[in-house]
């Protein structure tokens, strides 16, 4: 198993967020962006290290959802922002930097 780090960043305001990757599920009932750093929370999800993974992000109370496929060895970091009523999801190789 390997870890995928999901960074819930800007646009969250006391939101219920559900994350699913392979068999790993995470639910956070109160995600809020800390505007000083542009980050709400970081969640680590475990996925098999020998295969591509799909990460599903849902904000059910706002009717938002997104899904991204990735290679956890190449892009283990996933940035998620709420922008203009949708989820922007960006997998990347390196962790983001915050103030």
C-alpha cells in the first residue's frame, strides 16, 4: 500500500466532504478553508502501490463531485479547490507549498 495525500484547499465552508480511493474511505463533516494559509485539511488515503488509483471527491450538500485517475507512484499529491461552483482537482508529483 502507498499513500495519496489529498489537500482540500480553497472554497470550503463548513462542508461535509467524502473521499474514496480504492477500499479507503474518509468522511469529514466540517471542512473549512483557513484563509491565512489557503488550506482546510490534508487527508491521506491508502491505495495499492502497484496499480493506478481513482480518487473520488464529493461535497454532497453542495452537489459537487469529481473523480481523478492517477498513478500513486508518480502523482501522490492531489490538490482540491472549490471554484465557481465546481471542484478543481489537480494531481501532482510534489506536495504544494503553503504560507
